C-alpha cells in the first residue's frame, strides 16, 4: 500500500518505474518478435502436412516463447542471466558475444530502449491511472506487431485480436471513449480499409494490403473510437509516404517492392490516441476555422 501511495504521489518515481518495466518488456519483445513467426510457420506447416495426408515431421527441440533459452546466433552460446540485462549487458559486453566475440545486433538494445522510453512517456502523459496500464499494453503490442510486420509482412491474429477485445473491454468502463464509439470504431476501422482493398483490387487486379491491416485499424478504433480513424488514416498515409520513400532509397529498391503498412498504421494510431485532439485543434486554428 505504501508503494502504491508513493508512486501515485511522486510522478518522477512512477515514470522511472515505467521506464524500467519498459526495458524489461522490450527484452521480452525481442524474443517474441523472433520466435512467434517461427512458431506460426511451424504450426502452418504441420497443418498443411495433415491436410495433405503427409507424414508428420520428426519432433525436434521444444520451441516456444520460453524454451529453449536464448542463444548466440553465431556460436549457439547460451545467454546467461547476467548477459541478458536490458541495455546494461549490451554495454558491458561492448556489443559482442562473450563467447565468440561476434557482434550482437544493434536492434536488440534499440528495441529495449524504444520500449522503455515509450513506456516512460505513457506514464508521464497519463499519470498514475488505469489509463496508463491500458495504454502500456497497447504500446507494447503495437511495437511488437510493427517489428513482425517489418520482418515478415505479417500481423499475427494472436496479437491483434486480443488487443481489439481489450480495447472494447477497457472502454466498457469509459477509459478512453464510450463503449458505443469503441464498437463503431472497430466496425468502421475494419470496413474502411476492407473497402479500399476491394476497390483497389477491382481496378488493378492486385492486392494493395493484407487483411491484418483491416484488423489493426479495427483494433485502434476499438481503443479510441470512430473519431480517431480519419486522422489515423491520414497520418499513416503521410508517414508511409515519407518513410517508405526513405527506405526504398536506402535499399535501392523499386517502387513496386511490397512494403508493410502495419507499422505506419501503428505509429499514426499511437500518435492520434495521444495527441489527436491537439493536432485537430491546431490545424483548425491554423486554417482559420477557429
């Protein structure tokens, strides 16, 4: 009880705790982002073999989010607990495996740092409240989904759908919007991109986006209500155009190269849920409507 009262009355202490929690969650997200797609691919392959009436593949090593323990991808050295402290271990090891001295990917500490900083900001923005707890779950989920989409152009239902339902549940209590607005936000979010998808396919004969994008926008609508959808779609288009061109230039890729849209939706949705009203009011004042 003392700890709760202390954190509720000391903003900086609460933000610092959120930072530490975010670093720990970021370490777990690195595991999740790497292993979850592999687990899904294995499951799909097993289902396909069953449908095709092919013999099952030999049972190998247990592979899930817990086992086996993390290992160096170069020499298979098992990462010991003191080598897995977020950020600190990377700095102490100077970015190299303790066994083979091969470089550790910079992405690992960057994900931990990003998760920690985002968590700290959420705690500062909402303060000691239920909103912070809910929005932290959303932030971590969006970060994980974005990274998986970048790697595999895949938005796993196992992440998107639970967060969609969680958005409806928290808004039953009016945490971010009313339940009615959340419900219609989920419906409108899905149908808006679904309609764009089929219109684009009818005109060009090509698929412009995946069904995971529909579900992701529905999820954002469930958290913020239908009101957040127009700005989310607008911002995602702007962010996608800018970052997409930068990435294409860096990779020397052609404009026809498939690009994941999920990360742009996630970034735009996160921004809109936090600052949507301020962005809209600022634009209206700048345009002379207020």
